[in-house]
């Protein structure tokens, strides 16, 4: 059934899956690179498979210390980046041969030499008490410059940003005292960025070498096993027949896949080439269809259980178990997607759209019988983590269980060729985000070396005041959105958290709420103009106006922009265990009503078309209901009830043509 459905959906598609992935590669720092010629493609696949096997081995048998593991991780990254990513995008656009060029080999060799030297010399330097010789500083310079070139090929905006921070380390002594510093020599900077544990080998590379790689690899195994097809068919069986069914399928499928792979642009390209043409044929405008896919795919970066691997970094920063971060993200992510589902539902009712016809809907029992066993790895992952085992152990078991579960049906069985394909795709998928994590080590290193975070926090607190939580949140929102533009989700969060989270904590927010606040806005920069990467890729697939698609995406994802301010002041929506469970459930119910009311007010439709007064009441009720408080909840219920009565009195309920 899925094959027939795929064929049907792609037959009048506006864009092919290959072209969709090309669009994503042009925008995304987590995907892409040059397309190797056949011979080089095989060699890259061999390196990728070896890298994946190496990462699995050092996870199951932890024989390497943290510094050496991170150095080896960077070595593999150098090889993959310089084989996959061209020095210039011009050659790729002109269709020239994709094999590595003359400059690739010496630069890659320099990077490999620097980090191999580090692995061999680390014990020797530690034994002499951290004293560095002249050649150690020279190697550090080579390693830092090589990492900048690696990042430039993968994430140019991020490389430029890291360059600005590095310049600040040298020139900050000339800035005003509020943001300046005493000044540092090159030797001090080299020690901190290259040889220290807070620079290139800091938390970013550490998480990339462990959590991110394994969970990206796990996502690749799920895709190769047929999990994506199962998710699409499952979403069709759940909501395909309802009004605006294809848009709801896009939301559910993108949410389920996004929470696994965590890459917004890759998710837009993978699911959007199917769902966006379906939405357009059903009757949605091209701009609206693209916006739905962009918003749905973006939310996967903060949706449990994997959260695009950002949650693992947050747990490291906060010093709490990952399950705590996962539980904290559950309610906001649910409300975000509920608001999107209600928005597309009200839009469908307003336009009088119907769902898909029964012949295009697979049988639910057949879907579950044929592919339901592919949920076993996810169940195993969650159970193992909640039993108290480490996420790394859970990921390794989940990868193994994916292969075993696939053997339960001949249609999904993973043989040696498909396992090698998963190893290859997993490593390739980790290259972009890995290179980004390495270069943000420069940013984090400069922040920690110069005390920039404290200086910025002091200056901001001096401006907004000690107790101005919402004003401080507004400043951080703007900063998070700007710093997150054109940057992978993981890198965006790490940058924002390093600089902005202390500001929020300083004005009274809890550490968990402050970091979750930074995460939301860093991720939502993917749909925020003027650099709305997810919206632009979705617009390219939908053949729609980019600016209009981005603006509609902001409207559809408005609940995501509002929610952080409410859990910033009252972390009840982050499932604070100190509160009674009944209080949390009540807050969840009223917040659910709030996002639905907000969507109705924005779309201008509840039971039927809403007048100006009813829309104003719905919008006000939505904001008040999201706020966890008894008084605001009661006022919100009264306003919502009044708006409902006004809507019914219009005597213009759902038109007959819009009945599903």
C-alpha cells in the first residue's frame, strides 16, 4: 500500500525528492556537500562505515579517554568533510567533477597531523605539568586554522561567527570596559582553544562524538528499516480522512520523524516532497502548504525523545539526567504541535476542504501488522533510559534492536547491504552537525576565557534590571533568533545558551527554564524571517513566495513563540516534579485550550467564521489560558465561552461543502 501511495503522491509532485534534497543541501549546514563521483563515493562509503563501527565500538567498549575520543572524532570529521564538501560552491553549481581538489589534500593532511600529534603528545605534556614547547603552539595554530577551513566548507555563517569571537579574544582589550577584557597572548589563546578542555575539544565536540553521532546513526537505521514509510502510513490512517487530512499527515509525520533525526531542513526535504504536493492538490495555497511543513519539521528539534540531540547537551550544561530534560520538553512540544494541528484544521474548515478519499488511505490493521514491529527500537530506547541506564547505552541497544526487529518481517529485513547502507548514511548525516560542534568550541572557549558571558550578562542586567524577567526574556529572544539564523539547531542552542542563559538566570528564571527558553528561540529561527531556512526549503518545494511562506509559518508556529515566556515565569509547564501531578494536568488542559483558542483567533474560524470581536476574545483567551494560573484560567474560560456563543449566534455554522 505504501508503495502505491508514494507513487501516487509523487506523480504530480511539484518537485522530485532528489531536487528537494538538493534544496536542503544548499541551505543546510547539517547536510550536503559535493556529490562524489562513483569511485570516490565508494571510498567515502568505506570511510563512513568504518567511522560508524569505530563509534559503536568505543561506546560499547569504552577504551579511550574523553580527550582522545574527541580527537579521533575530529580526525574522522576532517576526512569526511574534505572528501564531501568542496572548497567552493561554484564548482558544484557548474557541474564540475566532484573528486577532491588540489587544495583539499594538504589542508586535510595538516588537520590530521595536528590532531594525531595531540593524541600522541597529550600524556607527555601532562607529565611535564602542562608546559608547552614552541612546536606545541605551532601545531595548535595549524589545528585551529584547519578547523576553521573545515567549518567554512560546511557552515559558513558559523565559521564567520567563530572568527568574530576569535578576533574578540585578540582585540577585546580595546573595547569599552563593559564588554572588554584585559587581553590575551596567542599562546594563552592556543592553550585554551586547542590543548584545553573548553575549546575545540570541549562540550560541543564531546557531545558530537557520543550522543549526536549515535542517535543520528540510530535514525539512519530506522529509516533504512522502513520506519519512515510506517510513519507516513500511520499518519494517513489516523487523520487522512479528516478535513484537511494531508496537512495533518504532514504535521504528524514530520513531528514523528523530526523528533528522531532532529534536522529541520532534512526533514522538510524528506517528507515535504510528499506532503506539500498532497496539500496543494487538496486545496491549500502553496504558501500555506510550505509553511505547515516548515513549522512541523522545525518542532522536531525540541520534541522528545531525542530532541535532535540538543537535549543531551542541555543535560550536560545543567548537570541533570537526560530524562529530566526530556520530560521538561514534553508538554511544550505537545502544545506546539497541537496548536499547529488546530490551525490547519480551522484553515481546512474555512476553505471547505475535505480529506483524502478512502482508496488513498491504507488499512490501519494492515499497517500495524506489516510494520508495527518497527516501533520496538523506540520502545526499547525509552524503557532503557527510564530504567536509569545512560543514553549512550540505550542508543547502542536501540541500534541493535532495530536490526533484530527488522527481521520479524521479510519486507523490512535488514541484510548486510542495508546495514552497511545505514552505517554509511548515519556517518554522513553526522558530518555537518559534527563540524559545527567542533567550531563552536572556539566560541565557547572564547566566552569562557574572556568572561564574555559574565560581562554581557552584567551589562544586560544593568540595562533591564535585576527583576525584569520578561524584559530580559525579550532581549534573549531577539538575541537567540539572530544567533540561530542559518546555524544548525545544536550549534545555535550551544551559542545562545553560553551567552544568554546566564542573563535569564540572573533575572530570576530557573536554570532549566532558561535553557529551554534559549532552545526554543534558537530552533524557531528556522522559520523566522529574514533567514528562515526551513521556510525557504519548503517554499522551494511548494514553488511559493518565500517571504509569504515565512510569514505564514510564523503565524502557524505562534504558540511556540509565546510558550517560552510562560514557562519562564512559571515552570509548571516544564513538568516540575515539586508540583502536584493534578496541578500539572490542569495546566496542560488549560494550555491545550489556550493554543486551540489562539489558532481559532488567528484563523478566524471556530464553529463557523468569527467576527472581529470573537477573534479578539479568542486571542485573549488563548494567551490567558496558556499562563498557568487559576485566575487567568477562569477568565480565559469565560472569554472562550462568550466567543463560542457569539460564533453560534452568527447562524453561519460550517458550510455544507466543508463537511469531511
